[in-house]
């Protein structure tokens, strides 16, 4: 994200309209990088307020206290973000992400539910093992049903494989 705005949060006594707008705009995206940047900036501001720094919001003209800043976060950000900024490390809210392909890799996007499927069943090999594919990548994994663990299915040549639904074949990548 914007390093200049991050430095403003770290050092300035005034949170500019540009910084506030950027933080609020991040709520429109469910991308993990935007969410993490927002959490990091808000946590920096919280830490500064906790140590006694005076920080004024250029937009609302409020000079925040730890209490009024928490109210600002509660009113404008998700409960997940609030929990990451204010909760004890052991009590932070859990959130789930899904993978979506993008140029040169994959993005993680926050999802509404823990029920999102990550893997799709291909075939059972035995009572203990199944072949599944990761939905986002198409990579085939061997699932150990007893331990609920996954490991990539590698070909005899040591290459990752994908499943071709049309032919019903597992192909090297």
C-alpha cells in the first residue's frame, strides 16, 4: 500500500483526509493485502494513542483518545479488523479467505463463511486415501482421510499434476 501514508500514521500528529480516505476505502476490498495494511496502520495509531500521543483527525477534527479511536474503528471497520487491532492476541477473531487466480499468482480474498470449499473430490483410492484437487489451482492432492491431511500428488517424474475433468485423466504440469 502507500508507504507515505503509513509513515504519516507512524509520525504525524494529524491524520490527513487522504489517509482516512485510504483506510476507509480498504473496507471496499476483501483482499488480504488491503486488510492487513489497514490493520497495521490502525494498530500503529492505537499504539501511539496508548503511549499518550495526541493525534487529530483532519476530517472530523477530533483529537483521539484510546476510547474515541476505538469508537471510530468500531463505527467504520469490520469486527474482524477491530478484533485484530484491539483484542488480546489469543482472542482475535478468526476469518477465512479464498484463493482466486490473478496474473502471476493468486490473491487471497476474505470470505463470509468458513464453509467455502477449498478442495473438490476426484476419487477414493481406498478407505483411507482420496484424490482431491484444490479448486483455485487445479493441483491434485492426496488426502489422508484419517488424519485429514493433504500432500501434493506427484507424478513418477516428480512433477505436480492437475485433473482434467473432460478426459478423467491426471496430467503432469
